[in-house]
């Protein structure tokens, strides 16, 4: 690899098929993803059926590659709220400009849920060497804080597995259901770098806004905070990593929000030890 390499990452909780007009939101999501110029898109609260997934459909439109893993959080309604929710999985999606050469799905610790949510670990064939990405969504219920902390520790362990070492930074992208200063994220922040902060993103950024018509206002710890995150660690000793372009996407279009969350975009750039950036 000569000079520097980069990957623009977008993580977005896309609100499954919750709320009204879910199908009308799909083209808005796709338009925002396309306009973001993201190379790697992590989707939380993404949908999947026996015939297709949201990640597959977005990838087909973009000419990208995709993967999907279920089940994730929150649990789908026991009784569908409308026919479009029937027999539909709620999971994690991944869309990538470059081929996804491997995926692995692992269950997160969950003492309080009948079905443990999953995390997806994927390897992407970046032109400058494989990029490993951990896509996840953590528990949010305050009554389940033991699970929240255990899951953050578990994802930190996954992301620091030496088997993921390589020429590129290891990325964690997801809805972590905790603000940057939350003690829930301490295990992750101890071993990973917040790309938003590294890229000069506003400390007041909000990815779960209270002005959304279906905002969970009862989640006082999460509302009007940045709870969606891109984190990274160095893939090898001496690697130099910089971040730029930290921003949010997903403003309403003609009064319709693509999701109840905003997406978080960060461009992560790196050089290998001894190489100059360009």
C-alpha cells in the first residue's frame, strides 16, 4: 500500500418496519446512503424475510455487497402491528462497496431476554488489505444494566481479538444505546477510539432526536444524545489513523423521517508504519 487508505463508514439504526409508511421510508434511506458516499454501511434494526433483506435490496441498488444477521434488538412485536411486520426478522445488516469475504455471528450476553441478540463480525476485501468490522446493537433497558455492561465488555473483547489484527484498523459500528460519556461504554472506550470525536464531530450531536413523532421520550438517558457510534482500534502497532468528515445524516424529507435515528458518518484513514500519508 502506498500513501494512505480510507473507508467511509455509515452506521444507522433504520427503524425496522416500525411506525407508519415504512415502505415509503426505504427510498429515503437509500437516497441518504447514496448521498453520504459511504463505503461501508452498518444497519441496525434492519429487516429480513425468507426471500430478501433490506441490506440485499440496498446493495443491489448501489452495486454493493451485503450480509444480514438476526435476531437483534429490540424484539419484534409479539403481535404484528400491521401486515408488513408479519414473519419479518429484525437484525443487523451490512452493505459494502467491496466484497464481504467472511462473516461470523455471535450471541451477546443476555440474562433478561428469552433470545440473545447477535453481533456480526465481517471481513471486507478493501483494496489495501482486509478490513474487519463489528456490527452490533446493545441493550437499552435501564433495568437490564447488567446486560448492557456485559454486552459492552463482550464487544470490546471481540474487537480486540488479535485474530482481527492486520493492515487496516478494526471498526466497531452500531447503535450502542448509550451516550459517549455513559459508564456503559467504559469497556469500549478503554480499548477503542471514538471516530466521531477523533474527526472533530460536535460534542452536542444528537442521533436520537426528541422531535421525532415516535421518539421514545421515556428513555431520558438516551434521548437527544448521540447513541450511535463508529469506533476503531489500530490494526497493527505503529499504525497512524486519522478521521475526517464526521457528520449526521437523515433529516426529514417532505415531513417524513427516513428513521427515528440519525445516521453517523465518519471517514477513517490510515497509513502503515513507516509510510507517509498522501
